[in-house]
C-alpha cells in the first residue's frame, strides 16, 4: 500500500534528485534513501547503546576479574608443573 504525502525540499535537493532519477522515479529514490538512512541510524544507535552498556559494566567486570585472578594464577601454576 502506498500513501501520498506532500513534502517540501530545498530547491538544491530537488535539483540533485533530478540529476540521479527521472521525475517518475523520485518517490522510489526517496523511499530507498530514507530506508537506508533509518537502517544506518538504527545500527549506529545499537552500537552506541552496546558501547554504553560495556562502559557501565567495565568497572564491575574488572572487579570480578581481579577477584578471580589469584585462583586462575594458582591453577595455571599447577598445570605448568
């Protein structure tokens, strides 16, 4: 299903549209561009949320690693003998 909308674009944007697509294909080009933009934006936001989660858990992760390090070191030394 398609929905007709009315948008306003700067003249320079319309000129660029006309350079890369014929008048009858403007809608398809705009649809493709918007879909790609939203896909890229979603990926970027996901990366940002993951990075923030990693930063928030970094202190706790380091604390846990420090607590387990002596036991791991002891096990490593036993295995290497």
